[in-house]
């Protein structure tokens, strides 16, 4: 990854109402060591994060990403982030993204050093990978059992399903397993037979003209991209819905996409070796919409 910029942020109370937070962050050399060895983000993956797309230096969906950062922090009993402080840090960092084209901005909030007084926080900016081929040609998925039933998030909230924690080793292992099985990405399913999400993206299916996505309450991340895609589709008169979707309903879909902040909308060309049609005009429309967002 080509790192462009990083800044360290000293988190302040969520109700700190000062106007200018610029003296609470400082640039870091993205190539130099920055974390103490006792950092719990490195020791235990104990923290939360967000990845935002940046297009022509415009960070995308800042509000929804900050809301999700706060929701993840709450699930992990981390202090609530101050949204205005993070907003200003995002603005400062995005100024170092590519002038034209796509970048990735990451927000990281860690529990900090063991027994330390405050969380550790930092923001990074890097060039995005070129995703144009996957947006056009699409991706093959294999379903992988996540081993949890759909009601586990309410029965066992300590599993932190639905929080975007730094512990992504399981998600990365699932992608490696999908590749071993000859696919490009994984599609998690619940132990009781419902569709969930991919390790780094949400699923949208089109069934009989309606666009449906799995219920966030089933222990998946409520995606900022999926929400933006649904708002776009609703504006042009399409029906959208959140549902508990049985795996068998894949056979009813006439198109499907994985959607996420940086890859954007990747059409699904096959699931478990069963081919799915690609709606190229709709895919192009979704990616045009996603790339045109300016906020
Ligand atoms: N689900 C998981 C597990 C993810 O890690 C991500 C993004 O990284 C998503 C869904 C998609 O979320 P977003 O559209 O906000 O990027």
C-alpha cells in the first residue's frame, strides 16, 4: 500500500465543544514506527476502525462513518469519539490524498497502552488499489459458514458482531479460504442458513425487481455503501428492503453485488460455482453514483 500521510490524534471528550481541534492532532511519518510495544491494538486487536473512500480529495460518507465509529466504540466500551474533532482530522488528512482519483482514509481508535490513561487514535491516507476491473468484470463467491445463528448478536453481545473492531484475522482467513476454493471472495452464512455479508463488504440481491440486503441485526456491519446505494435506488423509484434472507433465495436473484467503501459495487458473477447474470448498466449506474458523492 502506498501510504501518503498519517496523523496522531489525542482523543478529547465527546462533549468538548471547542471550535478548533487542530492542536489535538499532529502529523506522523507514515513510514516510521509510531506505536509503543504495549499498544492493545497490536497486542489484542482491541480497538475499532473505519475505512473511507476518498475521491478527488473528497472523503465519502463522513457522517455515516463517524456514526458507525461511535457505535463500534460503544459496543467495545471505548470512550465516545468527539465527532467534530474526528471531522477536522479527516479534513486535514484528506488534503494529502491523491488530487485526482481514489484514496483510502482509515480512522483507528484503540484502547491504547495497557493500563494507560487514554485511548490511542490515528488517521492514515493511502492510494486505493485499482478496482476498475472488479467493478466491471465482477467477482466469484463461495459461501462459508460463520458458525453463528442469526440471533447470536442478542444472545452473546460480547462477540461484538456488528462492531467494526480491529480483530480482522478471521475475516482475512475467510478470504484466503475462498481463494483456496477457487473464488475471489467469501460470503458468510449463518449456521441456521441465512445470508450474512462478505468479510469486508455487504451483499445486495435483486429478487423479482426488489433490492434486498441482509438485516444488520443478524450480526453484520450496517454498511455505509449499502445505505448510499439504497438511497440512490429509492430516489429513482426502486423498492429496497432489509430481510432475513435464506441461502436458498440466492437461486431467485437475477443480479447481486458486494458493496463497500473502497471497492464500491462489484457485481457477483457466481456463488458456489453457480453463475449469476451481471447487469452491466445497473452496475455502472451504481458505481457512477458512488464515485460522484462529495461530502
Ligand atoms: N461488512 C464488513 C465486515 C466490512 O468490513 C465492511 C467494510 O469494510 C462492510 C461490511 C462494508 O461497509 P462499508 O460500506 O461501510 O465500507
